[in-house]
C-alpha cells in the first residue's frame, strides 16, 4: 500500500473520532473500494494522526504554550549549574 491520503468522508472521520474503527474501516471500504488490509492500515494511520492532533492541542492548552518552554529552560539551567558546581569548579 502506498502512503497516499484518502478523501475521508465525515462518516469515516466521525467513526474514527468516536473510537469505532471497525465501522470506519467498513465505510472507507464502501466509499473507496479498498481491500480490508489497506483500509485497516489507512484507518489506523488516520486514528494515530487524529489522536496526536488531539493530544497536541490538549497539551498546548494545558501548558499555555510558553509555560512548558520556561520549565524546560529552568531544568537545563539547573543541570548546567550542577555540572559546573561539581565538575568544573
């Protein structure tokens, strides 16, 4: 199977978003004529992509964007400070 994008209908997207992968595979096969294996791979990839989008959106809203970067900079500063205190001093 190649990695091309399929034109996912609203029914397929709704089934994937609600966790009904079998229903999504069935609808995709009806709409595109794909075989079972190709449709399953396409739906699995779509589910991972949409799950990642949802997780990223949730993470950004929880962290507030810059808040996560500030935490990362503080951790790096602490690690560098400890390194120079114990090993370079």
